[in-house]
C-alpha cells in the first residue's frame, strides 16, 4: 500500500533524505559485488630440449700432431659430435664464449694441430 502524504509526513523524512539515501548506497552496492577473478596456477615450465649436438673432444685427441687440413677438420668435427668447427691459427685471440656444440682446433706455424677442445 503506497504511503499517503499524512503517513509520510508522520515519518518525518524529508524528500531530500529519501533521494540522498539511495544515491549514497548505489556506489557501495556496486563495489560490494566485485571480486577478484580466480587466477589459474602458472603452467609448469617446459624443460629445455637437450641440444642436438654436444661436443666430446676425447675421441678426436689422436689428431694432435697431424696436419691441419680441411679433411682433418671434417674428421674432427664428425668424431667429436659437434656442430661447428673453429680453427685457431697461431698467436690469435679467441672469444671466451662457451658453446657446447663447437669443437676448437688450434694449430701452430708448421700447420700441425696442437690442441683439440670443446667450447
């Protein structure tokens, strides 16, 4: 049953109070319904695939003392299991970056292999 003016006047509630109450309550109700969305647990890290080529210089050590030729380099590359071959001429500086898929072959002035190593 709607309030008549007399009953409304008895409540001693002014028209501004009736309008103001819902206006202040509206923002509160808007905030009350908000909840943080559930976050799924992070996916487990994917293990890194093992490198396709890993250098092992041990099988190629017998090449030390042999001539540094293109054929010898190909044989060292195959026997070591590395992907790349790096020649080290005499008295040259090398970068210190280590690559597990690379075989290093140093040779002297006489073009004889002096060292076979990985990196």
